[in-house]
């Protein structure tokens, strides 16, 4: 689960996606939950992203592996790049998803 940093800029989230990609290498199911401003990682709006070179390097692999992304229901999904598997869930559904996982890794 990735959330925005306390500052107004999206920070270290590109690095978090790189780590998530490494976790996808196993034979287990991996789902990435993006909260706050983190869904910007799936758009072309990369102006506020600090390690955009990391994002541009690893985002195609996440798309190719068809890693599922879950966003909050109120996220504006019309701006997302089409190559990603994106679904929206309510805050309660996301909470239930996280509670049902064997393991979670949270960046905030």
C-alpha cells in the first residue's frame, strides 16, 4: 500500500513501485494499492514525482506482468494509462483486502 508523503509532492513512490516489482517475481499473488496522490504514478503527470527515471524504467514491467492496482473509489480513473490493470474499491473494501493478506508492505 503506497500513500503520499507528508509533503505535497509525491516522494519515494517510484522507488516503492520498483520494490513492488521485485516482490512480483515470486509464485505468489501481488496487488498494489495506491492511496492519496500515489495514483499519479499510473498517469503521464510525472512533474511532481521525484525519481521519475526509476518510474519510467520499471512501469512497463508492471504493465507487462499485469500486476493489479487498486485505488480508492474517489480516484479519477480517466487519466490513468490504459496499459495498467486498475480497479477501484471503497475504503472499507481496501481495508478488508489488506486484512485478508498474508503479508503486506506499506510505504507512507
